C-alpha cells in the first residue's frame, strides 16, 4: 500500500478513536450532570414544600393544606409534582393519590434518614400519575421533627425535557465528530501528500544518481528526518562525485602511464633490437662491439629499473613490505649521498650543499631512507642547471626535519598538486630527461614516508626553485 494511504489511515484511526472516546465520556458526563442538577432541584422543591406547610402545635405536627396546594400549583408550573406520605406509609397529599405506595426497601432506607434518588421508567409512572410520560426523575426525602419521622415527600419531574437536552448535546457531539473527522481527513491527506512529494523528489534524485548524474544536490530545511535524509543524500552525491572524478583522474593517469611506459620501453627495446640485428648480420665493426654491448646493457638496466620501480611501488602501497628500522646518524648518510651524486650534479653544473649537525640520530629503515633522499636530490639535480641543491637537516621537537632546496625550474601550483601521484610528470617537455624519469619517484617517496609515520611537503615557485620538507618522527612517536 502506498505510504500516503497508510499515513491517512493511521492518522484517521487515531483521530476517530480519540474523538469517539472523548465524545462518549463527554456524553456520560453531561448525562450525569443533568441528572444531578435535576435531583438537587427536586430536593430544593421538597424542602420548600415542607418549609411552607409545616405547622406544630403542642408538639403535634400538621401540614397546612392551603400552603400545600399553593406549592403544588407552583411545582406543576415547573412540570413537577409531589406526593406526601405519612409515617404510616399512606399518601395524604394530594387527596386523590391514595394508591401511591413506597416499596418496602425504600421505606427502610427512608426510616434510616436516607434520601433516595430514582429514575422511574415504564409502569412505575402509573403509580404517581395517570398521565403517561416516558420517564420520571424522582427523589424521596424523609423529614423529622424532634427525631420522629413526620413525613416523606416524593417530588418528581418528567425526563422528556432532560432527554431533549441530552439528545441535543449528543447530536451536537455527533456533528462535531463528523466535522472533525472531515477536517482531520483533509489535514492528514495534506500532510501525507506533502511527505509523499518530498519522498518523490528524493526518489527522482536517486534515479538521477543511478544514471550517473552525481552533480545533483537537494535543498534541505534541516527540520525533520526527511531533511536529514536529504543531507545524507547530498553527502553521498558529494562523495560519489569526488570518487568519480578521482576514478577519471586515475584512469587518465593510467592511460598516460601506459602510453609513457610503452614509449619508455620502446626506445631501449628498439635500440637493443637494432644492436642485436647488427650482431646477427655482422655489420657492427669489431672496435664498436664493446660500445654496443655497453649501450645494450644500460638500456636493459633502464628497462629493469622501470619494472622494478613499479613493483616496488605496488608493494609499498599494499603495505606488503616491512620496514627494517635501525638507529643511525642521518648526517653520515647525507655526506655519502653528496659524494655519490656529485657526478650527476656536476653533469648539470650543480653543487650539492649539506647543512647538518655532526650528529643527527634517526630511527628509520636505512635503505628506504637512502632511497627517499636519492629520489629527491636526484629530482633537484634533474630539474636544476647551474644551481645548487641544499640539504638542511635538523632536530625539531621530536622530529628529524630535512629540507631539500634547489634553484631549478620550479613548479606551478597546478603541477604541485599531482606530483605524489604515480606516473605524474609535470609536463611533457620534462619527459625525456637525463635519468630515465618514470614519474614514480615521488609516489614511492610519499608512500615510504607515510609508512615511517612522517610527512612530506613541497613549496615551489616556477622559475625560482623547489623545496621538499620531510619529517621523520623519532622512536617514541612511530606508529605501532
Ligand atoms: N625539484 C623539482 N623541481 C621541479 N619539478 C619537480 C621537482 N621534483 C619533481 N618535480 C616534478 O614532479 C614530477 C614527478 O616527480 P617524480 O620524481 O615522481 O617523477 P620523475 O622524476 O619524473 O620520474 P622518476 O623519479 O620516477 O624517475 C616530475 O616529473 C617533475 O615534473
Ligand atoms: Mg624523480
């Protein structure tokens, strides 16, 4: 069943039940109120009948018939009448009413001084009146003089008027019930309709998402659960949109890499193939053989490096390598690297400068630490001609901090964004560099530093130079 109908039915059922219960108890209350006031009125009549007519003489009690008949006239005007009984149970007023009797049970209670409230139906009426009326409300009240029962007064009135009042109240109630049911039906329908519309909007939006439109966002008023759901939906489309663009980016990068890798591999493979053919057909002169073999070897090494770095990156990324951390002096490593890379630096007319304290204890995987610094310093050399690559190392709080600054070509903001991505090269013109760039160096560095619990940041200015800042936490702060 549609939610709209479920809601209308539920709403309607609750309201109907509430109104019925209220109506029922109100009708009961009205009825008992009407009867109570009638009984009190009759009691007042009875008191005034006795007050007006009671006469005492020598301790003898009589009732003045003239007063009684005056009161009777007044009461008749009120659509009520009364009968007076002597202690002997006999009715003595009005005269023609001698047959009226009081039931033995009632009489017992009257003698105990209790007043009786009654509603007489059907036949009982005939005892008091020859006129047939539907129902009579009556009280019987005993009166005492000097602790002796002197009379019982029965005052009655016909219920037709009461009933008319009650049925008017009831019919008003029914009208109110019907009206409120109609109003509640309209309100519940309007509510359900509104809710339904809001759900439909969400559903349409979800369908759009299914069709791949992740840009869709819905307005939320932050009022209720549907708004919460809308917020969650917006959050979801945010995430989906980001994930989607990330996937697209990755895919572009992958395609770029495939093209790059194919390109990178084709050059050494073509070279190797050419040399091999030369050997086969004996066209390589004897004195060039060594040169050709060396060329073949360096090209093969280039290929091996490309393959190895890819494998290495995957291993690090999937966390399947284990860091073998040891304590050593980082400054020693820096000077070794200065020595080791000086050849490359000189080829670009660069100078490597080390600024470090004599002792800079570090707790890291030695080989991986060397790998990180070689990568970054090599990049510096690669992108700097006739400049300097300065490595500053220091201990700051609980961190070993290394800043590698070059005075090279630098990068734009846009280029810096992606340098830690695999296969990324800031621009195509940088591809055919001296050291066989595959765009994997910084991606590997980034993963390695992350696994050491450290950080890497880059600041660069196009044409001015670049600084990479690395931190390595000391032993106490390593991730467990
Ligand atoms: N010091 C630097 N100055 C200017 N650009 C840099 C510097 N370091 C990195 N880059 C840019 O970031 C890109 C990614 O660097 P990364 O080291 O990951 O790859 P690569 O040096 O091109 O290849 P690989 O290091 O795998 O041989 C580089 O291609 C270059 O465009
Ligand atoms: Mg590099």
